[in-house]
């Protein structure tokens, strides 16, 4: 599970997602918003629980989310907003 700290203005909250959640989000964004299919870091099978791999993937997933937020600076797609729980914390 990856823990994501989200900050919008004065609001801060934490969301938790597994890699499979990122994959599902990515698939929806690729089909709905034509996001580059290679943007999401690949899932690695060998040594998937090693600390170094988890840390590396965590950094890559952070870059992935930052890239998405830069791509949609004004209004995030509904699927991304839901993934980051914007609907629960930002009105």
C-alpha cells in the first residue's frame, strides 16, 4: 500500500492505494483522456517486496501523480479526483 499526502490550499489529507489502484486509474485515463500509456511505472514481479524496489516505485508513482496534476491544472478528471478523494475534502 502506498500512502499519498494530498494538499490543496489549507486542506491536507492522506489516501492509501495499492499499485493495482494506480493501474486501474491509469487505464481509465488512457482510454478517457488519452494519457500516454507509458506514463505509469511498470509493475515488476521479481523482488516486488524488496525495500529498495518499493521505495523506487513510490518515488515513480509520486512523479506520475505530479505529472497528472500538471497535465490537468484547472480541473482534474473525475476519476483522478475520486482517486485522490478531492470530492471528500475540497468543495
